[in-house]
């Protein structure tokens, strides 16, 4: 299988062009064609000779994903099912902002970083689907390039790395993709959020990258024992250790941290949970996102709180002077909402 040209760093591209007797400036021309002119075919790079186009075509791929299907939700969300070169399926979602006058500013792409996921969160269909492999740089970038092209008449300024996979378990490819996204202004850093179950060493490294990207922690319980019931890998990463890494992240970036929380009856919805959660939320500037549970797993142990209970929980947090946002589920009818991406082959 040929490598994808987007997987090569600038230096690797310089070296490649030199090795075939071309000048280094071909690197800039090539990246300009791909990221600014959105070329998806070597033959259409007008400032390259026919020989060079053919040589590139012989040595590399330029597109990493094949669109298999799109599914449109009644709320305007669109799920994209892509196939990779080695026949893995991944999903990405376009989430329009339906609630805001300046809606274009909030259109968002939910990006995957893995085919499947090894973390196995109990509330997540991707976790139940299993892990195939990490996505490479090209596969991460192509989700954004493709969806921006697909909706070329509207602006998409935001991306959440919250699709299939734990982004920080694919750290190097994630960082390389983000650096290219920023270098070529596919998005700006304010529009990007990484959602993680909390891997302290990766959060510390990420703070040192100097990228100023927002972080969201999938917290879901302020107590280790209950959190571990939802996120098995949390046995390895204790809450206090994660919070210390987030303290450092905040000190390095001055960006508020989002704490994601799905409410389950009898598991994480008590007054004791509220008090402890509020203490965590006061540790650094933060916002708590209450996320509706999309019941995918037929996991009978997990009973989602109803709307009234969620409102009550939010009110009690407000009373603790905590900023709380209750998220509306988007794309539920096409299995595109949070925790529902599972490449269900019956859908293809
Ligand atoms: S919630 Fe995220 S980390 Fe957990 S299993 Fe799903 S994709 Fe993986």
C-alpha cells in the first residue's frame, strides 16, 4: 500500500523532492495545492510538470478516505461513514449550530482519531465496537478537508476531537495533524477542542506543545471508584493525578477546562457528587457540560437521569456558583450523537 503524502513532515517532503532531483520549494507548492487549493488529485497541480505529477502519483496517495455513505438527521446533523485504504470504517459528524443567531460560528465537525477505541467506556458504542487501529495524520486531516469541501457554501470553524477513539492515545499523529490544521488555517486554535478521558502524561506534554487548544475532560464521576465503573482505564489514571495535569494545563494556556458529565441514576447524581464536583470545578476556571446519555449499549446497569433530574442537578451546581451547560443531543436518529459512533455495518 502506498503511503499518503499528507503523512510526510516538511522535512521528509524536502528530502523526497531532493531525492528525485527537484527543488525544496516544491514542498510549499505541494502543501499549498493540498491545503489552500484543496487539491485531491496530483494531476491537477498546475505548477508541476507532467513528469513530477506522474512520479508523485506513482509514489503516494493523496486521498486517504473513501466516502461510503452520508446520513442526515432531522436536526441537520450529518454523519459521514468513511472507509480507509485497508478497509476499516470510521465515522465523523457535522453538527450545525441550530440555536444561535450567528449560527455559522458554531458549526462543528466531530473528528475521529482511531478506528474503534481500546478504552471501552461502558456508555459508548465505539468502546463496545472494539479497537482496530490508530488513524494516521492523513486520515485525521481528510475528515476535516472532506467535510469542509462537502459543505463548501457554509463556514465550519470548529472541530471537536470527540469522535471514535481517545485522541491522546494517538498523540503524535494528533499533534502533527493539528499543527497542519493551524499552519494552513483549516481552523484556528480557538475552534478546536480535544476531548479526553484524561491521560496525565499526555496532558502535560500537550501543555508543553504551546498550541493553546481547549481541553475537555470526560469526568463523569468525581469519585475514582464510580468513575472506574464507567471508564475501565480510569483504574490506571486516578482523578487527582488527572487534575494535577489539568492544573498545569491551565497554568500553561490560561484556557478554561470543560468537564463532561453524563448523569446516571444512583451512580453519579447524589448531593455528595455535586459537592465534590463543585470542588473540582473551582480548582481552575471551568465549565461543566451535562451531556445527555444516548442509550446504545443496552447496559441495564446504566440508567440515565431524566430531564427533570438533569435540570435539578444543574440547578444545584449553579447554586454552588459553577458554570453549567446542559447539552442538547444532536444526531440521535442517525446514531451520530455522543457515544453512538460504532460503524454499524447494517447502516451501509
Ligand atoms: S468515550 Fe471516547 S474514550 Fe471512551 S470508549 Fe468512547 S471513544 Fe473511546
